[in-house]
C-alpha cells in the first residue's frame, strides 16, 4: 500500500484515541484524578468501541477488534526479543487470529517511569519484528490533559 494510505490511517487511529481520551477526561474525571491506569484503559476501550460504531468517520475500523491487555499471537503467547516471557500491550486495534496489527497503546499515569513502555512500543512497531503495528502511542494521563508520544517503524515519531 502506498504511503498516503498509512499517513491517513495513522491520523485516523490517533484521532480515534484522542476523541476517546477526551471523553474519558469529560465523563470519568474521578478515575483520572485517582490515577487508576487500568480503569482508565478500560474506559478508553469502551469509548473507542462506541466511537467506531457510532461515528461515521471511524466506520472503516469496524472490522477490527479492540482489546486491552491482549497477550496472544494467534494461539501462542505474544513475545518479542526484549520480552521473551511475554508482552501485553495495554490496548490494541488488530484482527484476532491474523497478522493484521494497526495500533498498540500504552497508558501511563503522570510522574511514572516511561522507559519500559517506550521500549515496548519501539519493538511492537518495528518493521524488523514480527508484530509490526502500524502505529504505537504512549498516552500519559496527566491531571489536566494527556500527553502523547507516537511510534512508527520502531522509532519515536516527531
């Protein structure tokens, strides 16, 4: 596929995450303020699924699965070179049972070490690795608004 498709797809994926995170901040301030990472991940999953079904601009993603803490590679444990005992991205958009991986997201609450998540997203988006997610996003849930680091092709995207 040509590069404009990937650029447009990545913009769409990022916009879906941003819209869903905005809903989290608007509707679920309590869990954001308590810095409840797993609860925030679950609510973002909920908003993403709702947005894909209810918002026409995301309808092209309806055939994909959105999962949290998904640690499977087809029927085996998802592993990488740096994570031989297993890896579970916080949230992914993919097709279960297929090697069709669009988005890997790691969530972190503010003032936490990001190094493991950065390493994980570099590996998950690398074209040299087996998963080759189109886009990786590290979303830092901060008190006022989120911060994002984007990863593409195994590198931090500026």
